[in-house]
């Protein structure tokens, strides 16, 4: 599990988070406005592993697990309306998946086996019952857990995250470009920690998700109005 000496410093956190939100923005722009652009979607695969890494790291460093979970849940709820309008879906956005992942990590830490099984069912079953499901389903749930459990071994993290991604591609019929998510894992593990210093308020990263979804929806709405 994570130990303080194994966790990169603050400047590493924030430059990586900045990379994550930029690549996520590129991915969403590609998805909505340039669906033919494979390159933009490939860049977007880098984002989620970085977010998953920091979710696990945030769990270890937070002074209040409950506040951490509540904060994630609040921003998940704030993001849901623009997420549904932009993507035309009733599924739950990625922050809900990450919130459950944090709860799952807590259950693993305190050996709450019943709750571990229950969380697994909550994430997996809705998709197969044609109900609103969690974005990235079990893949999004498990990736932060792997970062938490094997933080002391870069080799294990690369191997297990690669296996997880390959399983997700084949079991969920995902596009092969999802394998580029491994580059996001490698960035988390090998990014030069002493060369970049960027300091941003932590709430910038929380607010970026719903705000960028809202802006993209407004642009799409204006574009559709012009073309009618």
C-alpha cells in the first residue's frame, strides 16, 4: 500500500493533474466535435489513469476519509446534469465511479468484505440489466484500487494495470486505443518529479470537470442552433 516515502511530492501531483485535465479536455472535444479524430481520443486515454492514481493518493493523504468521499460525491452530483446533456446519456459520470472506488479502498483497508462484494455488484450489475450504469464500470472502480494496493512496486503496477486494461478491452468490447491508457500509468510512475513546479488550488481540479462539460454543451447547443 501507499507509504509516505513512495508518494511523489506536491509539484509532481499538480503537473500530472494538469496533464490529465488537458488530455481529458482534448478527448471530450474529439468525442463531441471531431469523432473521426482517433488521435484526440488516443490522447484522452492518458487522463483516467492519472486521475485514478491521484484518487488513491488522495485517500492516503486526506485527514478525513468521510470529507474526501463527500467532496467527490458533491462534485459528481454537480457534474451529472451537464454530463447527461452533453453526452445524451442517463449513465453516471466518472466521479461517481471514483467515489465508489474510494469507498472500496476504505472497505479493503478495514476488511469489510460484505461491502466489498456489494460495491462490486452496484457497479457491475446495472450495465447488464440495461440500467443507468457507472462510466468505466468495473475498470474505473478497480484501477485506483490497484494503485493503492501496489504503490510500493512499479513493476507490479505496470503489469496489473496492463492486465486490467487488456481485460477491459476484450470483455467490454472496448476499442483497442484504450490500451494507450498504459501511457498514463507510466506517467504516474516515471514522470520527472524535480523538473516542474506548478501550484494550483485543489478545488480547481474539482471544478474543472463540471465547468468544462457545461462549456462544451453550450458550444454544442450554439453550433446546433446555427446549423438548423
